């Protein structure tokens, strides 16, 4: 379970937090009273909470990529 820290605390203790992350600790950074992002070791497992699939372009059945029009259409849906 990640430890909650504020942006202010992150700025003030960045070096110590980076050392702790290298040792396996993880942090959830709170900004304006809301969780903003996680800091964790690059080799750590990603927590399931807080992550969601926003757009899944793999189900279109295309092997040569996705046309830019479709990408923009999906991005506009997200912005609303």
C-alpha cells in the first residue's frame, strides 16, 4: 500500500523519497486534496486501483495502426 504524501512534502524531501523508492517504497502524491500520481520503483507491480483503460485501440482488429481521425474522435470523447 503506497504512503500518501503531499506535493509540498515531495518537494521538500525528494532525495530521501527517491532513496526509499529505490529500496521498494511507493508513494501516492496528493495534490489539491486529490490523489494525483504514484511514485514507485520501476520494477514494482502497478497497483490495480486508480488505473483504468481510457481508450483501447487494440480491439479494432487493425494491424497497421489506427487512423488519426479515430484517435482524435476518441480524445474528444475523453475531454467532455
